C-alpha cells in the first residue's frame, strides 16, 4: 500500500476524482485521467446491453473525444487487485508505455503504482 498523502498533489487529485465518480454513480469502478495540458477526465463503469466499458477505458475515451493527444497519468478506484491489461492498453494507446497508472481501493488508498507498459 502507498500512503496517498505522499503522492504528488495532482496524482492525489485524480485518485480523489475517481473515488468520487465511483461513489456518486454507484458503479464498480471510478477512474480519472490527466492529459498533457493538465485537464482531467472522470468516468465510471459503463454497463449497457450494447456497450461495456471499464471506468478507465471510458475516461480515456472522454479524453480522446475532447481532443487530448497524450496522458500524464491515470487512476482507477476498484475492488480488483490491479488494473486489467485492457485498461492499461487504453492508457498506453494515448499516453505511451511509461504513463503512470494508480490503482486505489474504495477508501482511496493507492494499492499499486504501475505503468501502462
């Protein structure tokens, strides 16, 4: 586990935003990404009959749809032990393999810091 207070303030912000999205929408996961200009995009899990996206995939899609050309960081709040390969691939597609991905539990405690790699 990582002490969330030891995180960079901007990374702490995306973890907080991801946690808020999860709680507000009552979804399994919340996510937030920060683009190359510092803008943030926040999303929850999408579970429609015709469309299924994880929270992190949705946040990346929102960034792309808004004109982002790169990512600085990503965060996901989940009960899962880690970010899935599909989630990391979405982050990697926009941000590159070295983009940090923070994985936090529902309480906001960062459990894992990895790269999209």
